[in-house]
């Protein structure tokens, strides 16, 4: 819960940047690129944003709730001083991957008298201080999570079917670990590399073989320690 000491309605802003170490070379998501765009946005909106109030998260999956990440916790502590009224991020997936986390966090910010800003949401800037901005943010986040939800749903159905047949996974799948009951639980470090694979293929148009070579060059190993092949 975000508990703010004597919240003030001012122009002071904080910013959150998240990037995988493998993605820093990409001009669209690199730390410098995000900082530049965020600072330009803050200036345009007349907000005060100091360098010390920009929190940079590296190598952490967006699937982890924002307040549970190292820099996310630091951001929360800064906001609780009551000296800030605005939180800015570059893109929605830089701060959130789960709709539930996004809605909960935005609600907390609103209750504390703070506005949440997204510099680029499909080419448009979003400010939750307006009802339309909040509506658009909710709709876009729901659509972004739907695909991930469908995958999880199919996974759960497969697990239930296996359990009904008294079977369970003997080996975990990349991105997941198997608990003592034979159920899959997320491995957030591996999930971060899955995000990297999808980003390279969906955003940069890389082939599966190229992504595999990139992972091998980075020294990333498969679930059982092997090298990556082109049929990701």
C-alpha cells in the first residue's frame, strides 16, 4: 500500500525506466533514449524532473509487480515522502506487464493525489489525471495482457489434465520451474529472456536462428544447460 506523508499537489515528478541489459543497444528502449523522451515530456507538461528522481531498473522482468522490484521499491519510498505528484514512464510495458498490477498501482497513485503519465502508448501520451486517459490506459493494458493470459490458460488446462491422469512434468519448461506438487511456477530471470526473444522477433524482425545465435553469444544457456537452436 502506498502511504504518503502530507501529499502535495505540485509539479514535482519522478520517472521509472526498465530495460533488459540485452536491449540497451536498441535506440527505442535504451536507458538514454527513455531518459531523453521522458525529460522532453516533463518539460512540455511543465513538470519538475531531477536526475535523482529517475529510477532505472535493469534486467528485471515486467511480470514482477512494480513495488516488488528493487528500483520499484525505491520509487515507492520516494513517493511516500509526499513531495511528488507525478510518475512518468516511457511505455506501458516498461512499468507493467500485468493488468492487475497496473490497475492496483494507478489506483494507489490516484488515492494519494498523484497522476501517472505514459509518454508513448501506441503513439499517444496518456495522463491518468483525466477520466479519458484512465479509460484508454485500462483498455490498452487489458489487450496487452490478453495474449499472455490465453497462453497461461492453456498451460493450466494441460496441467490439470495431466494431474487427472496421475501424471506430472518430470522436467520444467524454460521460463518456468516445477514445484513439489508438479505445478509450474514462473522463473522470473528466464521470463526476462523470453521477453528478450519476443522483442527481438516481434520488434526487430529477427529470425529464430538469429535470436538463438544472439543468446549463445551472450552466454545464456537453456533450461538444462545446452545451447540454443534456431527452432526456438
